[in-house]
C-alpha cells in the first residue's frame, strides 16, 4: 500500500524515534521511504525501504522502549541487544592519548581475564585515535587520559543537543563508582561531553581521565581492575542501556 492509515501510523512511529518523514499524511512518498531506510540501517535490518514484518516488529519493540528522538541511542540499543550479557562476548578497544601505555596494558589484562577480545590503540590526536577505534569494528571503546594537574579521576560520555549515549553514561557511572570504592579521588559525577574523541567514535565509548598522574602509575593495576568490575556490572545488567 502506498497510502492509508497504516502509513500514517508508520510515519508517526518513525517520527517518535527521530526518523522524520515530513507530514504524517498517509502517503508513502520519498521522505517516508528515506526515513524507513534510515531506521532499518540503525536497527541492523536490510535497508530496502520496505515496511515488512521485520521492520514493523522492530518499530513496535523500539517505539515502546525509546529513547524517543535519538537515533544514536536507538542504534546502541538495537546492536547491543544481539550481544549476550558478558564481557566475554565483546570486542573492546582500550585507547590512550599518550603517557598511559602501562595502564592501558593493565586494563587489557584485566578485560582479557574476563574473556573479552581487547585491542590496544595509542595516538596523541583524539580524532585520529577515534578513527583507529572505528576501523577496529569493536563493540565498546574505553579511552584513557591524564586528568589536569590537581584533579582526580573523571569519566565522560558523548552528549550534545539533548541527545546522549545511554550506554556510555551507564558505563561511565559504573567506572567512577568502582574507582571510588578502590580509594581513588573522583572529580564529580560522569558528564556528557561533545569532545572530538567521543563525538567521532561510532561505537559506545567513554573517556576516563586518571588523576593525579602518580595515582595512574602507582595504582594502575587497581584502576584496571576497577574498569573491569564496571564492565562486568554493565554487561551483566538486564538493561544494558
């Protein structure tokens, strides 16, 4: 059908998820076709622009769960739904901006011990580091950097213009809780940020600033284990976004 009440409902559901079709006029025109394709790409379906049974099922399931108006959050939800709840099932990038090679290796050991497939990356430029992470086809990315002088540990995740990474937010909070329980000084709560590394990574990502520098050096194994416990908590949670 190229027009009708069913098309109106599809247009409304797409719009509520952030895939705008234009007016909900019941006409399956070019705008609706493009919105259907965009939704299918984000939901991991073949982007043929046809509203078949799989597309209808995905619309109904995800419309009831949200988050409405945020295709990026929808993409995280749908892709991670297919991954069983265990760090063992993830390919995780550990990326450091420089000076934290030893901590990155400790983090690799901590996550590898949990069965994860870990890729280590290092580059002094945040955008280039994000590009390397994107090329790895990982499901998660943990960025590591040194906090400004005199500051404690901090974690951030992508967020801008009212949208955010729900997975990044959850993992960031878990990391700070675990760091705090390990005796680390934590500089406030996790924050949504639109910095180059978080903006450019295509998978859920968090960036952890470790401070002071002496803490990163002397207690690197404890920091790495705290990150491992945080990912255990996230991966084992029944609602991972």
